[in-house]
């Protein structure tokens, strides 16, 4: 499954070991293991539920033209486990598994009642084991990939075009290319699996109504025996490349280049995007959380909303700031309470080795100035925005 | 948690009052008001156009709140007001911080009792609807409104027939002190009827769109509406869970894993004014023999139901409790096209507001536990078989042929 919706939440995260004294009093515990794998256990929730998120970095294994879609196909197999029995094992226990591929990481998440967390660890252990794929399995999955591709909406096309415009080959659509996918072999998938099942670039986040220390010990056991693998290098931190504007058969897009989660410009742009959605309800909004440069993408079937937005007087734009700020704060707050989205954000922050702090996010949102908000608005629909089709 | 979610106070409807339910949710940081308005029966194509235009314009202002005021007051919690428009239901929702329950109740009730419905707002709503061409919306409701012949007369008829308090159901959920939500709604609805009653004249039925925009069409097995008043409701939901929820459901195992027909296949329990309609849908692109494939899939699913065992039953029971408790996992209840109801305060309010329309007040934890205890493997398989036997199976083809971009194998027909 591909992340194609706005799932944007912010997390307190860092990869350094928290001092022992703080850990003793805190419901949270985080650590980087000797093999490079990191984990975070947040036991502060008291609702009888948990979510475990395994995040695996795309650094060093990013798609290229010839491997375009390999990580996505691998995710399909990864999530099923080597014997294709993980879903059956989990669902009868009331647990659910989902998997997502983004440009920067692969996420596998298991959630459900806390009393079943041991089963979740057992499932993750199976997932981390060697793959067992037959040629017929891969051929069937290629057909399924084509069916998945057929479900992509015009919004997906607009978003992919915007990324291509802004970042050229660094912005390859994580879905992949069906022609490249046809060429993949079982060996390709198994090779990628071996390169990914290493400590470096892997993080496990468990959030929920769990025992902190018991859970931390289980995560350590789960990840600690993995080989460290090669050190991961951030290979997509360059400035946007920017190629000529493109277009899609259906739909129009405007997008803002943002530097990543935790930066004031990113938050201001997201706030402006919320305001734009209120102003023009037919406009869709997508941002995939990452601490790396990325895009906040607006898409619409019709050009008229973008033309109206471009013509909006700055005072009219600024009038939307209070509403946008409230929505931004609500959105940040949701991150702390939704273990599924928080798990993804925590995971990406940990594998990317960045320090992003909830509290500072809230402070940034509260202090969002009119100038910053208008600059975010301009990044989205002003002259410097990334454009997919149409002109104002 | 289940008991907390299901604990509810109920105000039975009096004359000119809606049915009101209140669901305090411990720990919630906001309160939300959801109002369900069912459409008048048998809307003509023109009336259906009026229904959509009205629904989409409710948020544009009332006699006492301008559009800007609705946004200003209605976004104090950070969650914007929302109107969901189905072909025969409208659900209005306003969320507020805990102290703003009166404001949320006031705005939401004003939207359904004193909407402004300015001509320019209605016209813009029509323009937006006519441009809508996404596959999920088209799948959700194939009826085509008669936009060309919409005029003020149809707007007035639909408004007067639909927007009467006694036809509505209200749910206040989240951070609401017991009794306070009901009191606020009583206060808001205690005034005289704001919209004169009207009748919807008979007219030409809306046309039905047979195709789906894009390159993927659907195989669908559509059941008859079910309500929580039905004696077998919970058992039927459990069977639907086994058929089409989760990756171990019959649909995924058969349609995806065994036959390789589809990437996405699932049971959708779709809200209508007549009850929840079970819709088993699989998205299929590029089939040259869709009817044969539909038949093959139906037979394979029927065989699978025969093979259900105690493990299947146990899984379905766990999932049924999870779905009705609304914890976000295994949820077949939808709140819009391609929109599974989540565990948010807003979506729980929508679920219970709608459920109240169709007898959901009996779905208490004790009731669930009892009826699920009564469900043995034999009954379970009989329900699963009944779902398939009673369903109307059909194909809605895609409007376009897949071009399978950059893919020679696909173009050669191996897909």
C-alpha cells in the first residue's frame, strides 16, 4: 500500500539514548542498539491498545529507473511474512497489520489490544526472517501490482508529476513503474530483503498501553540480533532540481517545496494549505511526512480554484491565519494521541536521525506570524510554486 | 472502553423534536454534534439535484451565521465543520472545544433549520458536483441528478420535505457532561418549525450511470438493507466480517490471492435511509471476460464459506466487537466514498447518529456479548451463505481501457 493521504503528525524523537535517570521516571524509553537499530517505547497511553511500527529506511536502496518499484513489490511480500501466514496469525487475535511504502521508508504496523502484544512480536519476528518466494508468487504479485496501479486516481498522477517537476529522478513515484516491475526476479526481491534486514536504518516504535521495560526488552531481542549492515547515507537531501512544468491528462496541481518536518517554513506552508482547503473545498492536500525536502501538494480537477487563490488579496489570505493556526495545532495535537500516525512519524525521524520536538512544534504553530503564513501561501500558489498544468 | 463508547443517554423524539443521543467519551478533548437528515423517499432526478445542491450549500451560511462566522466559530477546536451528502442522507457536523457545546449545537441546528441557501451558493455547488468524476463517488451512488432542469421550486420542495426536526437524529459525543448535550439540542429545537413543510412531487427517476470513471471497474455483490432492529443483525455483521474485512477475509483470499483478479476487495457497510447496505466490492481492471470471472468468484467464495471453521468464527467475533466499539481496526462501516469510519470523536458521533436512525440503540455491550455467544459455526455459515445467496451480483465496467503505461507485458494481455 502506498501512502497517498495526508498523514502528517509530529513527534518528539531523537536517536540518542536518553539518560538513565530520565528513563526511570518517564513512560518513554528510547535507545540505539549496538547494531544501529533504534527503538522507542511510549507507554503513556491507557486505553488497552497499542501500535507497533517497524520503519525501514530507503537510504542506500532508493529506487532508480531500473529498480523503480522494487521497494514497493518487496513491501507486498514483506508484510505477508515468509509463509504468507502472518495476517491469519494476527487477525484471529484481533490484531491488524498494514504496510506502506513512501519515498523515504517502508512501514509495517501492527495494532490491536495490548494483551496480544506478544503475538505482535512473534509476527514481527517472522517478518524479519528470510523471504520464501516462488517464481509463481512473484508473477501473481506483478498482476496484483497492475490492479493496484489501476486504482490510482488523477490526484496521484498530479502528485507524481509535481514531484518529478521539483526533484526529477530524486522524486520518483514510490509506486514504481510497471515495466520495470515486470523485469524483477525473485533474486532481486531477496537481495533487497537481505540489504534491508539490518540494524542501520531500522527503527521500531511501540506506543500504547504497554509495560515500558518489558516491551523495551522484547524490542531489543527482536532487533538486537540483526547484522548492522552498511551505514545509511542520506541521498536525497539535495536542493530541488526543478525541471520544466509538466501536466497530467486530468487534474491540476500546485505544490510547495518544503525543507522537512520540524522547520518553521514547513509548518507555515501546511497551515496555509489548510486555509486554502477551507477557502476552496474541491482542492485536495497531500504531504508525506519526512525530515528531508519534500512537497506539500494541492490538486484539483479544475483550474478555477487556483486562479481564484492566486487572485486573493493578501489581506483576505491573512484573515484565514487564525483558523489555519487552530487547524495546525489540532493536527499537531492529534499526533500525540494517534499511535498509528505517531508511530510513522517517530519512525521516520529516528531512521533519518533528526531531532524534532513536539513542544517546539506547538510553539512554532502558536507563534506563526502573518508574514510566515503569507510566505507559505505564496510557496503553494504563488509564482514560485511547482506547477502541474494550467496557468493563472 | 466499549462500555464507555456505548453508554448513552437518549431523548425520545417528541412532536417537532429530533431523536437525540448523547455519548460522553472519557478523555475526549472536544465535543461534536452530528445531525442526520434522511432524504424524502423516491426523489426524482431533479429533486436529487436539489438534494445535493442543498447539502453542499448548508455550510455557506444560515440566517444568523455567515459562512465566515461558521468557519470562525466552528473551527475553534481545530476541526472544521463538515457536511456529508449521500444520495439519501445528509450528515451535518460541528465540533467545538468542551466549553463550546452550546456554540456547536447552535451552528449545527441552524444549518439544518435556517440555512441561507443563496442562489449563488447553490449554483456553485452544482458546478462543483458536475465536475466531480472520481471513481469512488461514482461507485458510491450511480444515480445521476438532473442538473439541467433544477430550479427554485425543487429546492423548496426538497428543503420543506426533508428538513423537519422530527425526521432528524442528533448525536452529541465527546467531552459532553451527561445531560448537557440533550439540553442544548432541546433548547435549539424548541422553537417553532423554521422551514415550512412541503411535499416532493413525483417525477422522472434519476438515470443510473452504468460505468465507473477511469480504468478500473467493479464486481459487486450487493445485499438488501439491514438495520440494528433485525433479529440477525449482529450475526449478519459477523458473517460480513468473515467475508470481506481484513486480509484473511474470504474476499481477499479468493479474489486477490487465489484468482489474482484485484488488489482491493472488501465489504463496505454503506449507510442509506433504509438501513446499512452490505456491498461486497472488488475493483478489477482489464478483464476481457468479466461475467465469467464474476461467476467464478461467486462460486469460489461460496465454497470458501462452506469451509469456514471455528477459527474463522472466532476471528469474526473479535472483529465484530472491534467494529462496533469503533477502535479503528477492522471497520466495515463507511462514512463516505472511500472513507472508513475512524475512531475519532467525529466519526464515532456520525456512526451513532446514523445507527440511531436504524435501531442502533440496542447495541449495548451486554447485547453484543449475548448475541455473539449464541452464534455457533452452523448459524455463522448459514449467515455467510445467505449473504451470497441474497446478494445481487453485477459488473460495472470502467469507462476506459487500461493503457498499462510503460508496460509491454500488460499490453500483451498477460494481465
